[in-house]
C-alpha cells in the first residue's frame, strides 16, 4: 500500500524575500508553513553581492547572508524549509478545497492554502560569450552590481524603462555608459527617455546589438553590430548590463491562474488573492513594476495575512489537518 499523502495548511512555493516573509507571518499565525525552496534557494538576491537598500541594514548586507537570516527567522517560528521544486500543481476551484502539488516530479503534497512566491528570472541574450562571462562583468542588475564599476566604462543592453532607469543609475556612478537599443527608438516612457538623453555620459546607439562580449575571464570589451548596415564596432568596457526584461516563474500555473500576456499572475485589487480560493501570489511572480526585495517582502506579509483570513472563514475538521 502506498504511503498516505501528506496534508499541510500552507504551502509556500519559492524562497526569496516574499516567500520567507510570508513564512514568518504564516508560522507566527500557526499555519505551520512548509517552504519549497525551488532551484535557487534564497532567490535572486543570492546572485547579488551587497544589498544597500533594504531598510534596517545601515551598513548594507550581502544578498546570500540576508537570505540565510530570513530563512533562520522563518524557521525560528516553526517554518519547515525543504529543498525541492514544485514541478506540478492542481489547484481546486472550491472554497475550502484542497490543492495538490507535485514535488520534484515525484511526491505529492496536499495543502489548504498555497502562497506563490516563485519570483522572476532576468532574461539574458543567451549568446556564448555573455553566458561565459556572467559573474565576470556581465550582470542583469545595475542596482545590485553597478557600484563595482565606479569610474569605469560600461554598456547596457535594452530600450525599455528598466534599461533607461538603470542607464541613468549607472551614469551617476560610472565614467561612461553606452546604451544599445536594437530598434531605431526606445520603448521606454518619454520621461525616462528624456532623462537618458539629458545625461552627457550616456551614449545611445540605436539599431545596435551585441555581437560578442570580449574578454577571457572578465569583460574587457564589447563588439557591437549595427543591425541595419552589418557594421561592427568594438569598445573597451569592464561591465555589461543586460536589461531586456524578466520572465516570471509561473509556467506551472498556466491554464489555472489568471495571468497577463507576459505571465505575471493577476491578483485581486490590493490583495494577493488569485482567481482560485486559498491561492495567493506575492513578490515578483505578480509584480513587474517594482521588483524590489522590500516590496516583495511586503506582499509576502500580505499573502500570509490573506491566507490566515481565508482559513479562518472556512471550517476544517481538526483531524484532516496534519
Ligand atoms: P520591456 O519588456 O518593457 O523592455 C525590454 C527591452 O529590451 C525592449 O527595449 C526590447 O526591445 C529589449 N530587448 C528584448 N529582447 C532583446 C534582445 N534579445 N536583444 C536586445 N534588446 C532586447 O522590459 P522592462 O524590464 O524594461 O520593463 C518591464 C515593465 O516594467 C514595463 O511595463 C515597464 O514599463 C515597467 N517598468 C517601469 C519602471 C518605472 O516606471 N519606473 C521601471 C522599470 C520597469 P524592443 O523594444 O525592440 O522589443
């Protein structure tokens, strides 16, 4: 006979600032949360070095340390953190219904409430030289890593609001910023374009793409190609920032949860409620606008409070809950 399926009150999928903050609140509310970490325990912050903009750390803190501390804080109140990936899920349509998740394509787990904090992943160009130099001068987060290029020459790829914002940010720190926009115009808002154009040390190159990132161990230069003329041009840089958008990690929810055309989960009003009862979304999985650790943490708190209120409104016989 196969083992009975484990049933829990609150399943938290993802272990970034949103997931751990949801866990801290859910554990303190006695929801006995179980966090499945996903492929990148600690989330995007573990790929950054110094975090200087999270309130409460006057001297800054490095991303991996911050995530370990958030995990410890969640565990202190009884959160169970498990290394594993939720690879499939069946969400119930019923109020009080049970949701069934598959862990690592194998084990099933049942949950009364599900908090989705699966985050988003930065898009890369996916050319070999870029992939080889990730961590050696290629970054997808200017706000995280720009400081290391103080006074140096860098380049940024992208023509959206993120690229424009990050180019302006880098222009304050670096000597010169070359911005590569693949079309003959930027997609960024007029206000952001104006900001970019007003900064003397940003050079915008339209119709321009990355041909190759130059350098062996670290970035030493960039070979650019004009996609109209085919003309190539090399510049010396020490840092290359990729700002071509993010992909929310929501593919397992497709067909079950409402999402926008780019895959971001849609929540109701100011809450974290999704279109399924007992299923809540927080952090970057539902936010393409702010995408900060502190805003993710804030929505993680909201998701736990929404889950707690939801559970309070349904009646569950004691013996059904592990
Ligand atoms: P966007 O999808 O808006 O823009 C992506 C940019 O990257 C586009 O210019 C796109 O070019 C370019 N791009 C995509 N793929 C490639 C590629 N392979 N090679 C070269 N260039 C590429 O993403 P953002 O992250 O900029 O913004 C996401 C959302 O967040 C938007 O809604 C934005 O308005 C919002 N946002 C708002 C901010 C604010 O208001 N302060 C700040 C940051 C983001 P193309 O135009 O040719 O497709």
